[in-house]
C-alpha cells in the first residue's frame, strides 16, 4: 500500500493561481491536480531518458553496421578480383 508523506512546497503566486483556476474549472481539488502533474512530469522525463538511450544505442549499432558492411564489401571486392583473374586466365587458355 502507498504510504503518504506530507510535504510543503512554495510556488509563484501566478502559477498557484493557474493551478487553482484549472482545478476549479475541472472540478478537481488542488492536491489531486498537483499529484497528477508530478506523476505526468516524471512519466515524461522517464520517456525522454529512454529515448536518449535508444538514440545512443541506435547510433552505436548503426556505426557498427557500417563498419561491418565496409569490411564485407572489401572482402566481396577481393573475391570478385580473384574471380575475374581466374576467368581471364581461363579465357586466355582458349
């Protein structure tokens, strides 16, 4: 079960007025509004952190894929050169 701990916060008067206006217009109390706002803020921040980690991971994997592709391309080119030499030698014998 969630334990509740009371805290004291200080907000600029204009922000508190905005909170109160919104809460009144939407028929919710100030405590619930602030609780939901904090939950939403934390949810957004967690998503931002995950996105940054994903972006970093995709970048690293992309760089690795590029290196592997270049290495594979060099290998493929070497095989093609060998193949062409063999074909050339075979056509010279004919």
